[in-house]
């Protein structure tokens, strides 16, 4: 009499359960990282400093001449924003692009009495290295 070749459920199915379980774990981890990164970028993009700095760059004639129109923000904002109530600070680098090229907005701002005031607001054009001061300082 031959030994029984009947296997339990795990013995019959482990070859697809293990890879599926590993892939599910990888997808969940990647999804969690993506969600956290999107949340952090989203918080920075809702700050008044980000919105004001981007709006100034989008309407500046020198920036529009260098990058074309429309000037749009790209995804990976870097830096930090710390705002609470009517005060706060922001130090951001905002990547932007237009039909003619790419650039970055560098801004440092402080929030006093509910209003953002920039101490630095510069656009650097990627291709030429030109720096455009949006505060009108030489």
C-alpha cells in the first residue's frame, strides 16, 4: 500500500499564498508611504506662504518671460512650515515649470498678525541659473 499523498490546505496552496501575501505587504507599505508623503506635501501646499509665493512667481513678468505661461508648481515641495494661529515661519523650495523650462522658488517667510511677510523670495531658472528676486531687491 502506498503512503497517502493527500495534503492539507497549506500543503496544496502555499506556492501562491506566500507570494500573494508578500506582494500584499509590499503594496500596503508603498501605499502607506505614498499617503504620508502626499499628506505632508499637501499640508505645506495649503500654507499661505506657499500660495502667496507661488502666486507672485506666476504673475512676475521676468518669470513668465523665462518659463512661459502658465507657470505651474510641480509635486516635490521641500522645506518646512511651522504655523500656529497668527504666527509662524516657512522655509520652502517650490519646483515650478512652464512651457519654456523649469525653475525653483526659494522662500523664507514669517507670519506676523496673520499675514505672511517674505524675507527671501527668489526664482532660480534651471537652464540658465538666472535668479529673479521677486521682492524687488537688487
